[in-house]
């Protein structure tokens, strides 16, 4: 143990503890900006580039960064001296001197960490205005906008892209003052191997990286004479409340439905219904491969970032992911066919809006194969954050809204559909149905707890008529890469593999409320997801009465010809970017 003093307090910490960690242990606030510690991923960004966390060691002339300096025996640290305060203010002012002043219209306004630091430090004027870098804004993709004029070179996005996701799109380009975080050959994001997972957006402290804002398109659609249908993903309902000051993990399904109806949507549906349809089709596909000698393992295909990742990096495995469309795309296809008939509407007169925790869904909706006769299955995608902004725009008192139910025909869902929002949920839901499809027996235990939680790679096994079915789950593309390398090299053999691009699954999607590295928030969201499942009367997808009605009235048999036409797709060995 190390003994030292911080702000006059006698302190005791483990060897190897940084000054920042020690300060937080003793409830002493040290501002940070570039620092990021993702404990559950064993990843830390402690480059000490911003110098905002500088502190003073008594008796020493040189000041030291708290985020990267280990505590030593007998140290006497001051975090609140006049010298520290002045240095901190100067560091913030220097960052602001080369930063745009368009805060009022910046997508990060109110959520910008640099803005908050400046306010905290009481900075109202700048003593110096330096030369400004001028960078071209990259707004060519359907998911992410990259504005390096607002970049403070904190390298958080690089750490996330390179170390966590192992995609390797972002890196330092240039030298000195002209250094920017860029891409190879300065290509726009949509011409790189970027998967649009949005994790770079999630950790960016300023507005240098942001999601494409589609809210104006939604308002225009609502104002038109078309029938506008909205669907909401499972992870949205356990995170949306955070944007209105509610405790993370608060389930706001009913208030969310009311808010959407008040905004003018004609119909409000639950993506969980389509998740149940996805499981029926995916479990049927697995059963078909298992019984008839098809290619295994089957890989889940719900996550567009993961699909884009495999298209770029594991082309030889492109024929083993399930051909199922993702749930919101299945919903869009059914909305413009089955539901259109139910409502007496023409498909071309229907606009489908998806509220997703993910910015990659924006890109996914524009993939040409996810369309029918040139019309996209899903027309517009907005994130959880965008929905929150729209609710505020509509001047709704969200917290005090009465609860409403989803509309019918495609509104009923099971617990299995809901757990899609968390890592391991798709695999668990698949097992609940696939077991009964293959054995004809009732599955006694529906909880596969070994597939839950934040472990990098999780495994489970279930006996199906004497054959142990091995299941693996990975969240985060770095973990996916390791798992697939083992599969490719023959080191591991599985029957079912679930991969989600975002660490923790959709609850940690790139379009969710910013959590600023507080992983406890993810735990609360995950617990809420499973609590919904536990309370559901029906917890297996193939027992959803509205799903069964859909097949009886419209689709015919599970995994049949019509289902395949509407609910399945194909992937690419190479990707012509859009």
C-alpha cells in the first residue's frame, strides 16, 4: 500500500494507482477531458494530451498530469492550489482558442465535455486567439458526420476504433499544429472499412463526431399526407428516460408510446414483435442446417455493424451468417406488405420510421438489397438521442406522461424478443425456440444465464437429443475478431454464434444517451432488459399469438417461400459502399 497526502488528507491506496484514481477514491474532483477508462473492457485512454487534469506536487516545480501519474510513497498532492487553477484555466483556454464558437447549433450542445469544462472553470473570455485549422466536414455517409474542426485530439475515438473494435479506420494524420484524426488517404468514412457502429461518436467529448440527424425528415413525413408508422427497439425503452433525468434502466415503454402518438405518428409498434419473427426464422434456419448437414456455425445477423465487419474482414465466412434480416428491417418489410393490407393502404403511401439505439441502422436502411421494387423496407432511422430531442421539440413533459400501449396486429411481443437489446439475448432467444423445434419437447429452463453479462466471450451448451449444442457470444468487434479467428483456424467449434458490434450489445449502442464511461449505467440498462423478460407471460418467440396469426394469415409455414422472400437477405464478399 502507498501512503500519501492529497489536499491535506492522509490517503492510502494500492500500488500502481494513478493520482486521478486516488482522488476519485477520496471524493476529490479533478477535471478530465481526454481521459477515458473502460474498466469492463480493460481499455484506458490516458495519453495526458489535454493537460486539463494537471496537479501540483508540493516541493516540485513541474506540474504533473493526474491521469497518467502513479502515486508514490510520501507524495503531497494539491489539486486546488492557485497554481493548479490557473494552469487548468489556461489549458482550457488554449483548447478553445482553436475551436469553433458555434456551440448553439453544434450537435453536442449541452452534452459537450469541453463546453462543460469551460463553464465549470468560469471562462467567459479568451486571452489568446490562435490560428485556426480549417478541415473539410465529412458528411457523405448515412450514419456519421466527421467534423475535425471540432476535434481536440483527445484520441478517444482512436482508442475505441483501434483497440476495442479493432477496425482501424481512425489514426493521426499530419504533424504538429496540422495534426488531425483522419482516415487512410483522407477518404470519407463511407469509403473505408468503418462499420458505423458509432462507438467513436459515443466517446467523442465534443462535436467532432456525431450521428447524421434525421429528425427533420421525420417531422416532414408526419406533416405529409402519408401514413407514418414508427417502431421502437428494446434497448430504447430502458435508456430514453436518462435524457429526461430518470435513473438509468428506468423502463419508460408506456410514456414513450404516448409521446410518439402525441407527436403525430399514425401507428406506434414494437420492434420486439419483429424480433420474435426473427427468432422463428433464425431458429428454423438453424434447425434446417443442423438436420440436413448445412454449414455451421450459424451466425446471428441482427447487427448491421457486425455484418459489415464480416464482409470486410472474414469474406471466407460470408456464407455462414443467418440470412435473416434484422428485426427492424423485417418489420419494415411486413409493414409494407402484411400490415399495408390490414390497414387498406398502398405500400408507397406508408413511411416506416425506426427508433434505434444504433447509428449503423441508418446505413443499413439504405442497403439496396433491403428494399422491394426500389423502395426501402425502412425509410428513416433515428437514434434514442434524436427521439429525445424530438420529444423536447414537441414540448412534452415526458416524465409525467400517461402510459399507452403499442398498436395491434404487430404489437405483441414476448420476453425473448425483448432480450435482443442485451449481449447474449439473441442467442438465448434462439435456444428457447430452436430446442423445441428440434426435439418437439418443452424447454423446462428458459434462462441461459451463462450467456448474460459483460464477459468478452461467453459460452453455453444445451443437449439436443444427445448432441451438445455449443453456443458462443461476443460483444465488441475486437472480441468478435478473436472468436472468428479461432473458428477460422479450427481451434473452436460451435453451432450458434451471436455477435454484437457494441460492447454490451444494443444497450450500449452508438445512438444511446451518452454515459461518459460510467459502466454502471450499462449494468442498470441490462438488468432492466431482463426484468421485462422475467415479467412477460410468454417468453418464447414461437408462442407469440400475433406471430402465429401472421404466419397463418399471410406467410404460411415457418422458413417457407413467402417468408424467405420478405424476411431474408444476402451478404457480400466485397462491399460497394453507399
